């Protein structure tokens, strides 16, 4: 009986070994790696994205002229996932050695909040040893200018965030918020009728900003006042 068990054990070991050999992944070419990365990004699969990046990957985007390196890029991936960013390829992938280029129409909830459905971005990736070592993103200049215009206005408040809403910590003197009657201590519970409780992290700042000269409706609760107050504020250009 002992001999039979030993033989079975050897057989199982051999079968497992064969299985492992059969499951060895086929090496991916640079185009496949780039496609897989962006498909994973669009689906919110951060773990898969990170598995395709080198430890010292460099991401840069101009405009606005930002550069992120290494582990810091994970935060950018999570930010993209939060806003449900999607890439629709408009100019197909092209491979030149280790370089992969393509152009995509990129949509996201953050863009829609500002007033555009999507923007066009050109990408250039460097791939070595089946890892992405750099990503350069270049937004279309006209699209980026439109985004900048749609987010050019501010109201002049600084905020902290609570479970109830965004608390106004400071109102800049002579700012739009100051002129409209917003007060320190007010808690913003809705912007343009969208409730704070329904917003993602960072969304309230996005909704408060907007095109200079446009209006935003703040709903606030104020100490000593029983009912919420609606305050209409006209955004001003950032100086």
C-alpha cells in the first residue's frame, strides 16, 4: 500500500509539473502590453495595470506639465478609475521598436461635470522587458483650452470636509462668495441641487468651479438658522 501511495504521489507531482509548464504565459509584444494596460485601466483593474508597469515608470502630461514617477502613479490610476475614464482609440496603435503610439478619445465623469463629454489625447509608451517604462500623454490643445475655460472660475472659499458637508473655513474678502453672503462656518450640503452625500471625493470642488462669469447655486446649513439656505454665486476668473 505504501508503494502504491508513493507511485501516486510521484504521478501527481509530474502532472502538476506538466500543468505548470503548459500554463507558462506567452511573451507579450509592446502593442499587446499597451492595449492590455488601457483595457485594464478602463475597467478599473488597478492590480492588472500595476503588473504591466516597471517599478520606476514615468508618466508625464503636457499640458498641464505634470510628471509622476514610480509608485506615485498608482494614485493617478485610482483617480482615473474614480471618474470612470474610458479610452476609445481613434488612431490605431503603431509600434516602432520599443515605442508604442496611438490616439484616443477619452471620456470621464469629471469632464462631463465641467461640461464636455470627452477630450482627445495622443499617447506614447516605452516598453522594455514586457513592462511599460514611460507614458507620455499629450491632450489636444483645443480640447485642453476648452477644459481650462470651463474651469476658469472660482468663488473664493477654502473648505474642510465633514460627514454633513463641506465646511467653509475661510471666505476671501471681496470674492464672489463674500459678495453673495457666504459665511465662515457655513456647511455646503449641495451644489446646483446635487447633494454632497452623493458626491465622490474631490467632486464638490469640481462642481463649485466652472466657467468664469457663470453661476453656481450653493445650498448651505448655517448655525442658528433652522432651514437650509440657497445662495447663488457668480464665479470669477482666477487671478
